[in-house]
């Protein structure tokens, strides 16, 4: 017989030999299982996919939180700008003489009348498919008013930041 390679004594009794064979079988089984795990590309790909999916969900959650935070800031800034504009409008309105206010009210009435006439002409002359598309667009704007206001507020905020950086 050949000598053991790891300097262990060979078993002398049948019981010791059985134990040594069982240990060797167990070690061989573990080695084979480790090799099988490395060779199982499908399982490794599945594990990697699960890992990537988990990371993607985590990043999406972070992005959602950041978006909510930025949207909240944009809404707050838009409210501040609206308040400033209202104060400025009141300040200007207080300084405008009454005859100018009367003329402005008269001009606004004329504009409303002309807009109503234009709307009537539109209803008479516009093709039906175009009127339907226009009505659908107006409906979408009404249904998504908050989203549009938030987007407009964000655009104004970006414009103000860019203007501030240039100035």
C-alpha cells in the first residue's frame, strides 16, 4: 500500500479504517458540493439577480424620498413666491389711481368679451376631432392641476437659482 500524504498514521483496526473512510467520504462530499455550487451558473445568476433587485429597490426608495423632499421644498418656495407676488400686487394696486383702475377693469371686460367671441368662433369652425383633442387636453390639465403646479413651481425655482448664480 501507498503511504498517506498528510503524515497521518494508517488505521490498524477495522473500526479505525471505517472511521477514516467515513471522514474521507464526508470531506469528499463537501468538496464535490462546493464544486457543484461553483459550477451551478443558474443558481449563481439567480442569487446575483436577487442581490441586484434588492439594491435597485433600495436605490428607488432613496430616490423616492429625495423626490418627495425636493417636491416639498419646491411647493414651499412656490408658496413663498405666490405670497410675495400677492404682496407686490397689493402694493401696486394701492398706488394706482382710481381712473387707471377703472380703465383696466374696462379693458379686462373687453378682453373677456373678445375671448368669449373667439371661443364661439372656435366652436363653430374647428373640426370635431380637433375640438375633441383640445377638450381631452383641457380635461387632463384640470385632473393633474397639482402636478402641473408642482412642475411649474420647480421650473420657477430652477430659473431663480440660475438667475441668482449668474447675478
